[in-house]
C-alpha cells in the first residue's frame, strides 16, 4: 500500500484530468458552462504559451489584452519574488515602499496627482464613479453604448454593450450616448464631412438631463472590446471642452488602451488632452499580479484632503502587486517597449491595410499601436456584418476554429477579430501570426463565394 500511495503522490494529473477538474469544480466567465472548452495552459514564455500536449501557441491576444511585456518576464518575476520575501502584505492604512513608488510614477506619467489602488479594472471604474459623485455632489454618469467598463454591478451598468443587459436596471443614474464609430456612423455621416455629431449630441443629452445633475462622462480611452473605435483627431479636444463648459468630470478608462498598448502611457495622450480621472489595470502589471488604479487630478486629490474618501478594500495597495507594477513599468522604459510598439504597429497597420484591400470579407481594419481589429462583412458595399451584433455565425465560427487549429490564440467577438499581441513581439512573430490570419480569411472568402 505504501508504494501505491507514493505512486499516487508522484503521478502528475493528465491535461484531460486538469481540464475536467476545472470544468467540474469551477465556473468559467461569460460562458454557458457546458460550452466552455478550455485549453490547459501549462507554461509560457514571451509571446508563446504551451498547452498540455506541448503544442506551442502564439498569443495574439496577450491573454486578455493585458500581458503587455509578455509571459514570464524575468525582471517582473524577480521583483515579485523579492517583495514576497520582504513583505507579503500590509493593510491599506499602512505606508509601504512599493505603494509610494508606484503612486509617484503614475502621477509622473499621467500628469495627474494621486492614485487609489484596487484589484482590477471593474473596481477601478466602480471607485472612479463614486469619487466623481462625492467630488461633484452630482449623480448622473454619461457613458457610451459600445463601451465595456467591467463586471461588478456599477461598472457593468456603466458599460453600454449587451453584457449589461442581464443585470439591468443595475445602478441608477447612467445615461448613454453614441460612439465615434466612423465605419458605421450612428448619425449616418462620413468622417470627412460630418459635424462631429458624436460630440454635439452629447451636449444635447447634457441639456436634457440637466448639466447640474451630471457628475462625469466615462469613456474608454480607445474603445477596446467593442471593436477599436478610434475617434477623429478633434473628438477628445471637443469632449474635453464640453466637460469644462458644464463642470463635468472626464473619466478616461484606460484599462485596456493604456500602458503602452497604443504606444503611449494613455491613449488620450495621442490627442493632447488631460482627463480628470484615469482608471487603469491590465497593462499596469501586465497581469503578473492583480492591480487596478483610479488616478485623480490635483483638485480632486485636494478635495479629499478635507473630505472623507468613502471607500476601501482590504487589498488596496497590495505590496506584491505594487512591486510587480513598478518592475513592469520599469521594463517599458528600460527595454524601449513603446518604441517597439511604434515600429511593429507601423508594420501591423501596413499588413492590415493590405488585408483590407485583398479580402472580400474584410470591411474595415482599425489599428493604433499594437491595438487592432479586423471587421468582417458579408459584402464590402452593403457592409452587412459577417455575424449579427451580439451574435455569431457559421463563418465566424469557422474562422475561429481555423485559428485555433493553427495554435494562434486571437480574440473573436461578433463580426470582429482582434490582433493585440504582447508589446515585445518581433516583426517575424507578428508576420507569422498574420499569415495564419490571412489563410483563415481566405477560407471565409471561399465560403462566401460558394
Ligand atoms: N474597462 C475596460 C476598458 C476593459 O476592457 C475591462 C476588461 O476587459 C475592464 C474595464 C474591466 O477590468 P477587469 O476585468 O480587470 O475588472
């Protein structure tokens, strides 16, 4: 019997056993559970990960568009190990070295003043909304239809996309506006000749809702999981001016678009404006530890010098998370990551433009830095989507299955395919993944033609 016990102890579970145990005892996000089909992710390095059968996958999604410095970066791993040995936890009312260092760095790179740390993006938005309400004494929050701000009750209701539907009515006080979605302009305009109705209708909403009732406009720096909606260059300056005119705070959700994804610290820095509040998570630690932040302007920070900040989390400012973030942000600078985003981003844009021209099923491509989407259509002229809004189609299913069969991990949703690799990717690696995508698009074109 001793031998059997020993044998059992040293026998590692098979990949199938691991998958089964995950499926039997844990719930998967955004899934009908019996359709969840997880890959066993066994190990990873750089832009690659390996499954239980030792297949090497190219990670074109940086997991959840968060692993900006790639998998298992030694500098981040070492910083985490060092912090674990030194001090694993301190309650949120204590001062620690990594927390102060990170706060100072975030103030420097955003031009804002102080950080309130959370565990992720949803909680960051939740707290940003609360802070805006406390600071302004107003209640309503304007958000946009094609936005995602998280999956806690407040952040989920603040989202515009269908993921909010099942929890409605959720948090009261959310008013929604349309997006700068130039390929399918909700106002039927063309970007060359429009009057930026995507901004002017927000002013009309403000008037109808009562300017003195509106605490903030909450927007994603660049809308990510609803399809890379890159606004016209003057959109943000106009939105900033609108906020200033009515004393409304601009909350910039940079959870996905921030920290190098577009080649800058914040996507809104491309447009020369400064938000009042920035929320961030994902690329803040590149996913090595859970961390989010709400970074507030000097006037807001000043207000809370003499007013209670109603809010706190046991793990706010977790030393290991802050140490991971500090190391991760240092990697961005020491390894010229943003420069690589610019170089590889230019190559990606070039390849995507060529894809748009050569494939009948590609209606539009949108990219900034290493943040990009391919929007698929049944017909380039009518622009009929290849899958309906909030739905799927056999063609999109076929494309996703092909990419998976080639061990390319890329995110697809509705009629869109994202290309968002780790920011350390080389041109050769990027080219290899894009070649696989082209083959997948060829299959879609052939299916549509048959
Ligand atoms: N905001 C944006 C723009 C996001 O893309 C996400 C997640 O994808 C969130 C907020 C929510 O962040 P988390 O999943 O870390 O709670």
